[in-house]
């Protein structure tokens, strides 16, 4: 019943659940914009049906994501008031811009896109969905600007024990943001692409609406491959950035207790003994950690014990080593999921180029159906590594997690709200899964008929028919 641990568990659970919807919204919006662009350019009605069908899933996901995001932000005032007081002048600016500009842009043009199919010209309607896609990406940018400050604080000055922003430009050009934003956005594109690919593969396996889902597959698998490769490249840049800005996180991600040799080997897996600060067994690949850290096969990497001594001298007595097992294995889960995504993208793209998608073996189509989960696993593991690896800091070098909690909120209150929120999230997840399955089962042509009936309620069979 430790209030700090309960508050951390609650924030972790709400953040992980919310981040199921965020990347999916970004990825689906971009894919829908591509599909509608194909419709406007080629004039093929199938692409219009594709935009409408996948748009249904996007709207369901967006609606649930908004609810989870609101609950998440309440916690800054409820559970983390000392943190909010300390960093509110910096943290509040990007969050306010996200709400007032990016989210407003998304919401406005989503409405125009939904109701504008027969009211706006093709090009104006297409512009609406591209602005929605841009708005979702900009929402991510401003949220990540705030998070990047927590990883590497810049553009501020201390005043009366509080961090106050004095350079907004430094905040939005933070080096952490410049590597974190593309890594996150391309991960989101991969999330949307693998959802479309997996559902399309399932429909092709069932031999339903083959032309429709084959075209959906062809678009999505190419985006899945490109985005997965770019995620890996920007992830590599982010890892190299950590070597300079958060070396303790990098050392924990490698379970590197002692400063490495030069060149440094990369640990594939290890038996980690944090109590005795050692690894009981290791499998290593020579030279690879030096390459990952410096893009060359030479260079040492500082270990956690040496960094602990440096941090004690710089920040005072304390334990500055994060939970090593969690940081180490979450990083490897992320890398493994991402690697499988690239391999599936390569094979799927090869099938597309050879026009053999509908003839692919059922085993591969089944694998693609289950591959829908891979980006979610990679996204979640990546964020766990990013946030757990920063511990014990809330804002690196400035304020620790134990000093950020609300002093007047007891463990019982946090536990009650944790159970309540988890229950709400379980209900939302069940509702979303039900709606997704319902839309997918009905198929693209039933979705289009539903849209037509909703637009004309007095049409025979529509919602206004009372016979």
C-alpha cells in the first residue's frame, strides 16, 4: 500500500491503455488519407469504399481514445500535484497547445469528413482527412515535447524551487524530441498498417470481398514495411542519443554493471541478479554494443556502478540505478517484435509485387492476423523501457518520482481509483472489441449501405422506416 508505487501503477496502466488507441488513430488516419487520395486520382469507387470502411474503425478507435486520454490527464492534478507544481510552467504549454490547436484541428475536420462525403467536393473532402492525419501527428508532437523535457530538460530556469520555461524554441527543438517523435510516429504508422494488413489477410483467407481486401492489403503492407524499417533506424538514433544524455538508462537496457571493454559486446540475454549487481549468465555478440552506441566497431560503454558513483557525487546520496530486469527485457521485447514486423513486411511486399497475395499460404495469412498485436507489443515495451529506465527521476536530474506525488492523497484513495479506472477501461476495451468485430464481420459493402441509410433515414430499410 505504498502511495508512490500505487500512483505509478495507476499512471502506467492508464498510459499503456491510452497508448493502444493513439498510434492506431495516427496510423489509420494516414492510411485512410492514402486510400481516399487513390480514389480522387484514379476515380475507382473501390478506394472510396476502402476509406469509408477503414474510417469506421478509425472513428470507433478515436472516440474511445479521447475518453482514455481525459482520464489520464486528470492524474497530474490528483496523484502528482507536487510534480505539477514543479514543472507546470513548462509542461503546461505543450499540453495546452495540443488541446487547443492539434486536437481542435482533428475534431473539426473529422466532423467535416464524416458528414461531407456528398456535400463537399472530392478535393475539399480529401483535404479534410489529410488535415485530420496532420492533426493526429501534431498531437503526438506536443505530447512528446512534454515527455522529452522529462527525459532531457531544456529551455527552463529555476525560480523559487520551480522550473519555469524561458526558451520555448529550445523546448520544441529538444534533441530528445527530434529522435523520439519520428520513432513514435513511424511506430504509429506501422500499428495502423498491420491492423489493416491483418484484417485483410483474414478476409482473403475466408475468400470474402477479395478485390477490396487485396487492394487494402497491397497499400497497407508497403506502408507496414517502410514504417517498420524507419522505426528501427530512428530507434537506433535514439539509442545513440541515450549514450550521451541518459547513459544510466542505456547501461540498464544492456544490464551492463561494469564499464565495458573496447569494443563492447551486445548482450542477447542475461540472468540478472540486481541484489548482487551482477549477471549470472550471458550470451553476447562481440563488437555489437559499440556499433549500436557509436555506429562503429569500437568504443566503451560506461557501466551502472561507475555511473552510480558519478550520480552520487553530482546529485547526492541515493540509488540511481533503475529496475534493470524491466528495462533490459522490455528493450529486447521491443526489438524482437520490430524485427518480426520487418520480416513479415518484406515477405508480404514480395507477394504484392508478384501479385500472389490471394494465393499466399494460409499459414502466412494466419500469421499476419496475429501480427496485428506486434506493433502494440513493441509500442508498449518501448514506452516501458523509456519511462522505467529514467527512474528514479520524474524529470531527469531535477525531481525524483518519490518527491512528485500528491502529499494529501492516501493509498486507499489511489487504490480505489485504480480499481475504478481499470474497470472502466475493461468495459471500454470490450465495447471497442465488439464494435470492431461487428464492423469487420459486416464487411465494406454493408458499411456503405449503413452510411447511405443513416444519411437518408426515410429511405426504405433506413432508421426512419417504421413499417
